[in-house]
C-alpha cells in the first residue's frame, strides 16, 4: 500500500474562475468554445464538484493561456491511500 497526492478540486475550481476572469472571459464564452449545450459542466468545474476531462483540461489551459499545472492545485498534505 502507498499514498498519492490528491487534487484539491475546490481550489482548482477557484483557479479556473480566477484565470477565466483574468482573461476577460465569461462562463458563456467557455461554454461556446467547448460546444456545451448548457454551462453546467463549467459551473461544476468552478465549484470543484467535477473536474474537466484531460482533453478538456488541455483545451482549457490553451484558452486561458496557462499550463495545466497552473490550473491544478495538488494537495500534498492530504493523501489518498490506495492499494494495488
């Protein structure tokens, strides 16, 4: 058994919101870029109740002009215990 760092979804969501606002984009702008019928997925990302898929994360990073590492908040203090 070993431990792995976890993604802080709430802090990551705050980053998404902050970065989106910093480039002057609205939730609707992001919704349109991804071609989503509703903005619900983006709101879930921003509230930390869901994470973008890896392919959406790549696009989001490009749209926001940052790296994926600048979007994600990895919590080194909280670790998830997993077993193989």
